[in-house]
């Protein structure tokens, strides 16, 4: 990791420590033991703790886990979740590839990856069948983290793909042909359900849906679940919604806890116990070309993403060994009825 990571920024988040909504009554409450009184000392101590925790081993999957981060609703935290989970997993020693499948290129920006128009990108992979290995770049800040960037060209791919052979499975083929060992592939989808998202759903086995704890949080989710059903039925029988993550949770508002409750009652076990708090540090990090994990590792946002990554890593093992333990969404028929319920 870069040695100049800002571990003691000018301000720390009001809430150090990962949060669950049960602990989220008051966002100004601290959840870690008392420490050095000065803000800088406190931030440094939190950072050391965060990185110490990150250094602990996490189970590595036996096979590459390909996770599609999707929600056609815009601005719910897909990109933020993709890059921060990826960085957290890589800090635990996993080899992680982020595929930026959004023409906005936000994931590439957040990972500090050059993605101006001439850079070899995921567009070349999808449209010109260029090998994925020729576009993947290492993320300088975080060892073991790689990114296949998106350039603005990708905006045209949605149309260009329509007339192509195997238009839905071009990303799947590219990933299958990629020879470097990987523990995780995280695919950041655009806020739409077009051919780019379909390519992601065909390539992956797991869907991770970030849900913003705001009014109308569940609106449109039925459509996404229906698409997951369709892709599973016709193109990718392994596809399932494995993970729901509550984002931008603000424990001060009753609305956030109501939304969290509603999501948990709809989706049961797939919802991660850890939710991601609304945090200024999370939103600042991309403008420095960094994830919050390197930008401010001791902040509440970083700690929450590290904790969420830990849950995901352990769930992967549990899912592998105890398939019957799947919650409502783990079962195909239940996923189907869920899609209908949310229409
Ligand atoms: N936990 C958080 N706290 C504060 N701001 C956040 C948080 N998560 C995301 N944001 C901010 O919210 C905005 C939307 O987040 P993000 O870009 O991750 O969403 P998205 O779902 O990828 O959006 P799009 O649909 O446009 O791709 C960004 O400005 C981001 O910095
Ligand atoms: Mg995005």
C-alpha cells in the first residue's frame, strides 16, 4: 500500500468503527475504546487497528468468486462498494480484479487508474475481442488489486454489441480466458439493465446489490431480480443474488432504520450484518484517486467496508460447505417469487 496514505486526515468521521443499524441510533457515538485525545493521534490509532485487522487472514475461496455489483437505480453506492470491498479483500491478501463496466469510468477513477480515451479498456475486450490481460492494470496503492478500466467508448458498446455474435457472453469468455490466478472478480455495473449489465450477469455467479437507505430504496429491485431470473433461466444457471449491502446508512434518521428493517424482512440472510454509514471520507476518497481504505483507513467508512469484506469472505466458505444454509434468495424458486413480490 502507498506509504503516503492519508491515515490522519484533517478530520475524522464522527463514527469510528463499523456499524450495524442496531448500533446506529446516534452517528456521533463512538464504538471503539477510548484512545489518544488528539484528533491526529486518534486517527492514527484507528488506522493501525484497521490495518491490523486487515492483515488478519481471511479464508480464500477455492475458486474465483465472480461478483456482479448491480442495481439499476443510480447513485446507490455500486461503484463505492465495488472499489472499497475490492481494496479490503486485497488488503487481506486476496488477488482481486475490478472490472469497470460503466462508461462513466468511476471505478477506474476511484482506483487511480488512467482511463482517457486512448487507454486499452474493457470496450476493446467486449467489442474487439482483445484479451483481458492486455487491458488490466495494477492498482498502485494496493498490492494484489487490479482494474480493467472503462473509457468513454463504452457508452457506444451497448449499441455495437447488439449485432454481435454471442453478444451476451463476451465478458464471460474474456474472463474465462484470463490466465492470472484471481480470488475475486468484482464487476461494477452501470445504472441500467442493458447489454453491459447482462454481460456481467452472464459472467458472474453472484449478484451483490447495494441498497441505499433512502425512500424508494426497493423501487425497481423487482425488475433487477426478474432479470437475474431470466439470465439464470436462459444463460447462466449458477447465477444467484448472494449479497445485499445497505449503504449510506444514517442512524440519526428513523427512515434509515425503517428501510433497513424492510430490506431485511424482504431479503433475510443475504443482507450483510454490516451496513455502510454515510461518511464524508467515503465520498472524498475518489477525488484523490483512492479508495477510503487507503485514503483514511481508520474512518468509519473504511472500517465498515473492511468488516463487510470479512463477512463476504466467510460467507463464501459457508456457502461452499453448507449450500442448504442459503437464505430466501439463495433458493431459485424463492428468488423468483421475490421478483414477483417486488414488482
Ligand atoms: N457511504 C457513503 N457515504 C457518503 N457518500 C457516499 C457513500 N457511498 C457513496 N457515496 C457517494 O454517493 C455518490 C454515489 O455513489 P456511487 O458512485 O458509488 O453510486 P453508484 O451506484 O455507483 O452510482 P451510478 O449509478 O451513477 O454508477 C458518490 O458521490 C459517492 O461518493
Ligand atoms: Mg457507479
